[in-house]
């Protein structure tokens, strides 16, 4: 994605001591950055607040991360917002999150228009409350013609469910005679995942210090570099994002071979 360097420099002025824009190579920004946003609850508890306050604060971090992704010229920015396991949370927290997803998406539509951001969802949306589903559909319709960065939200997403869904769809195509078992290769399989047509993440960031994948993009993360920060999601800023990219660019990706890139 093209970078507007003037806007980027203005966005990244007032640098803290340990990091500045000059620490990253703008020609090697990862194409797809994905974030497991974690630590909203602990952020709130540490302040004597209700967990829900952490989710509300997390919305501000998400807005900033979307803007940062656009400014840095990332092609695809994806976040894990709600997993298939998150339904086990207390009902009032689930209700709050579903409402927050809907209101946030509506509130941010002007930003998506202004920045030419195209929306996408990973996950089984059929199980979501009608309000949330309707707003998601509106977001998809409103941004369908946008040609800038793709912003993907994983909602009611689980990687094992996604892989099982792909296997079932492919099995049905084989049964109907539209595919032969020999046709089924990695490309065909990838076409039946929620991420069809998108590049795999090059960088996965997880906040709040947890070192787990939590059933997120198991297929797509095969060669992805991980960056774990102790920062809770509501405290995650454009500078933390830059630190992750600096770290990423300092590594040598070999994809199982021996030649460093
Ligand atoms: C993890 O914190 C975060 C989530 C469950 C995702 C929710 C994310 C947001 C509300 C940010 C805004 C997102 C959208 C799409 C509007 P946690 O509750 O697991 O924290 P904990 O591990 O400290 O309990």
C-alpha cells in the first residue's frame, strides 16, 4: 500500500526515547499484521474498574491501531475480537461486547470512508445477535468499493471450526463431482478459509504477555513472526506497534530454508 510520508511523519512526531520512525524500514513494512488484543479485563481490574471499562478503553486502542496500519501502508490489518470460546464469559459481558462491536463499527464508518478502508470478517456471523449482524452487513456494504487497506475482524472465530468448515465444503464438492481428491491442494484448501484471497499474516502481535495462539489462524500463521508485549491492549499505542515492526525487521525469515532474506 502506498505510504503518505508527510502524514506518516506528522503522525509519528513527539517520539519517546527508545523508538522513532527512523528505526523502521518503510520499504519492508509487513503486508499483513494481525493482533490478538488481550488484557482489557486486567487493565480495568488494575484500576479498580469493571472489566467492561477495559473493553470500552480497548476501542480507542483499536481505532489508533487501524489508523497506524493505514499510515504505515499495511495492506491487511486483522484483529481477534471474539473467539468461539468467548461465549463462555458471563452473559452481561458477552452482551456488552456484541453491543460494543456494533456501535464501534457504526461510529467508525466515517473513518473507514476517509481512509478508504475495506471491511471484512472472519468467523461464523450467523450466531451473532441481529443488531451486530445487521451493522456488520452495513459495514461490508458501505466499504465494498473501497480500495485501500483491508481491516478484518475475527468475530465468533475459531481456527479449528474454520478448518473443519473448509474440509466439509471440500468433501461436499468431491461428493458432487465438482472436485476430485487429487484436485485438493493447499491452494484449494486456503480458498475455503475465511481468509481466502488475503496474504497470510507476516507479523502477529499479542498483548498482555500471553504466549498462546488461542485457536487463532492456525493454518495462516504457519510462517508468521510473533511479537508478544506485556502491554495490556488498552495501553497499546502507535509506538508499541512501531516497536513490533522494528523487532520483526530485525529477524531473518527463512521459511524452513537456509538463505536469509
Ligand atoms: C481481551 O481482553 C479482549 C477481547 C475479549 C476482545 C474485545 C476487544 C475489544 C472490545 C476492543 C474493541 C474491539 C472491537 C471490534 C470494537 P480480555 O477480556 O481477555 O482481558 P483479560 O485477559 O485481562 O481478562
